[in-house]
C-alpha cells in the first residue's frame, strides 16, 4: 500500500516537473562548485556535418520558472572565434560566474525570463570541433550561418518541446554578422514551410557596416580625451580606421597608416580599456572577442580577471566531464580560438541591409550599445539605425528619450515604426550584460515583451 502510494506520488512529481527532459543524455547533473538551483541545464554536441565530423557545442539553461511558457533565446558571441559559453554564459548573462573554486549566482541572469541557448560557433571555437583540420581554414560568414542553421534544426529534434516556442536570436560584436545572417536563412526556410518561430533579434555593439562603425571610433576617442586635436585630424583625413583595418587584413599596411596608428596607440595608451574607456585595465590579460575585430590594439580587457577565472574553470577536467565536453585537436580551452582561420575580409560585408530585409519581413529588431565602448561606438550604430529607418520609410514612434532602471537613467532609446529600436545602456562596456547586468536585464525584458523601454520608475 505504501509502496504503491509512493509510486503514484513519484510519477506525479515526474510528470509535473521533469518528464520531457528527465532522461536526456545531455542533462547536466551538477556543475562543480555550483549552488543548488531549481532549473535544468544541458550541454553537449550537435553534429552539423557527419562527413567532416563537424560538431558544435551548446550550453542550454532552462528558464527559472515555467520553462514551457517562456521564449527560447539563442545567444552568440563574436570575435570571430570567441566562445559564447565562455564569454556570454559565464561572464555576461548566464546563471553563474566562476569565482576561484565555486560558481556564484548571477542575480540578473537572462534565464529569469527565457530559456537560454549558448552556442560555440563556428567549429574550432570553444569546445566545438572538427576532426578534419582543413575545416578550420577559410571559414567565413556563409559557412558559419549554414552550420548555425543546421545546428538549430537538429537541436530542435533533441528538444522538441521547444519547437514552437518563440525564438529570439541575440548576440554582440561580430554577432552583428552571425545573427542577421542566420535569421535571414531562417526566413528563407520558413517561406517554404514555417518551421522555426523566429520572433525577434537583438544585437549589442554589433559590427553592421564596416566604414561607419570603424570610423566612428576617431571621434569617440577624441571626444573622450584619448587623442589630441592634431591626432584626430590625421586619424580622420590622413588614414582613417577602416582604411587601416582593411590594409591590415590584406597584409599591406601603408607607411602613412602605420604612422597614424602608432600615434593613436601611443596617445590612447594600452592602459585604458578600449571596451570601456572609463575603466582601469586588469593585468595580465588574455585576448577577447573584440580584440580580433579591432586588431593591433594592444589594449587589455576589463573582465580579464573574470576571463582568467573562466579559463581556469573551463579547463578543469571535472568541469569538462560535467559539461560532456571534449578537447579535440587542442590542448586547452581558450576564450578565443587559436586554430580558427576565419576569412577576415568578411568584416567588410555590410549586414545593416540584411537587418532592413528582416524588418521588412516583420521581424522586430533591437540594436543596443554599451555607451562606454570605443570598439563599436554607439554613435556609428545610432547613425546606421537612423539611416536604415529612413530608407525603410519608418517614422519615429518613440522619440529619442531616456529610459529608466530603478530610479536612474538606464540609457536612451528611439523606436521606428514600432519595429526597429535603438537603445543605449548607460555606463556599459562592449559587453553590456557584464558591466551593467541590471540595466541590461531591464533592456532584455522589454525586448522580449515587445514594449518600448520603461519611461517610469
Ligand atoms: C507544434 O506545433 C505543431 C503544429 O501546430 C503541432 O503539430 C505540434 O504538436 C506542436 N509541438 C509542440 C511540442 O507543441
Ligand atoms: C510562435 O510563438 C508565439 C508566441 O509564443 C505563439 O503565439 C505562436 O503560436 C507560435 N507559432 C507557432 C507556429 O507555433
Ligand atoms: C576612410 O578612408 C577611405 C580611404 O582613404 C575613404 O575612401 C573613406 O571615404 C574614408 N571614410 C571616412 C568616413 O572618412
Ligand atoms: C510618416 O510620416 C509622414 C509625414 O508625417 C507621413 O506622410 C507618412 O504617411 C508616415 N508613414 C507611415 C508609414 O506612417
């Protein structure tokens, strides 16, 4: 009698809370050093090319409360070549941050509002791999987008309960390429048969248009006192930054550009963090996603201390076991890949026009900027969004104004045609959810709800 009761009882518990995913092989029992939590986590590999043995690694964190009712959010970091698990999940908007031997809870984790899916992409990044080393050569935007789409389709086979959830694709920095390009492939696929419920995209400090984005840096440096009047002049009329980067990735830096850049580097100093110009640097440091899109910066990173913690944590054998992760073809896990040979000329592909076509298809877009970032400054981004709205004939539906987080100004926002939004996050770096977690969380929540950023406190 009591045994039977127990059976009935345990079945009930199971149906209510854990049946759909209970036996999933990718379920994480517990991460080393992790505090007890009520939500489930999964991680592992999805094969995107059996022939070349290309496998992408993901980390999936279910929403804290009632996951089936919450949207699914894919988060991608940039580089190209940096890990969304290392940067996004473990230092920006995931539930935990490594601290010495343990994981601390992030109070503003985005899984309070959504089911968060982090993807290491393309192969050669983070724990993602290919056994054919040639797969790391000349990887480009096109291959990355295709692999990301195959990943998503196969991931849905593993997690069918999320198939109909509204999907938001988000990311930062070079994900200004990945996100719109993937969204575009989904739109094409949906035209044949609506199978992925794409509901919106959000991009933080994204690379959208090479010339505008990179050349906004000179004025940002100058207006923040990082360079002198005369250096500003040669950095705009002598050799501008887009010309320098363009020459750099063609291995043909001119004498003029070389001279201008050493002047800029000397004055702006490597002891100021270019991803947050108000912050001190933490020495020593490792490479970051943004260091790759902004070559020869010699700059250190704000969250290098955090990053070092992450590198230590993700290189622990017990952590890799718990994550079902493997090191294939590399000796250790790196925040940004040392083996990926990405086609850097793809930096010059404008993706702002793809954003335009997504808006035309009715996909809401939020583009936001951490306002202390000088790598992809808010000024270039704001100009691009404004120009796009004009091209699309979208009128302003929310005029440029402040928004609030608590009793303080969280930033500024403007909305066009109720579908294309721009927002700044006040006091935030290139990695906004890292440096301003609370404000970024408010931004994220309003983005998911489809409402403008809050005007009251
Ligand atoms: C998703 O929607 C399709 C079509 O409406 C339906 O057949 C399927 O059962 C739904 N799946 C889930 C998991 O809700
Ligand atoms: C897509 O998501 C929205 C919002 O959750 C939902 O109302 C709609 O039914 C979903 N569409 C499909 C085809 O499942
Ligand atoms: C940057 O320099 C290039 C090459 O000299 C030039 O074509 C371009 O117009 C410049 N752009 C800006 C915004 O100054
Ligand atoms: C935008 O504003 C202009 C001028 O007020 C108006 O003529 C036009 O119809 C508006 N467009 C839309 C899409 O509302």
